[in-house]
């Protein structure tokens, strides 16, 4: 869908905010990448470790808050 010429230069408030934030803090994106790598970018777990984790897990009951009586 093609917008008319009058809307081609429109910038939302969110886009303006993000652009001004990038200008104020030039290293922001790099710090975001570093933070992401700390939490999400991890080495794959070896198969032996995966097997050990699977064997050591305890099966959870269907309804957690009900005691077995």
C-alpha cells in the first residue's frame, strides 16, 4: 500500500525518541549487545551434560498446590 506524499515524511513519537536517544548515547546499541550476550548467547550444552540434567530432574505433579494424601 502506497501512502500519499504528505505522509511520506511522517515520524512517530517513538521513532523520534529512539533517534534522539541514539544521538545522546552513541554506545547504547553496543552495550545492549553485550548485555544480551551475557544472558542469551551461550555455548550449546554437550550431550552428556544434557543427559545428566534430564536424568536428575524430578517429575512435577499435575497440580502443584495439591498435596498427595
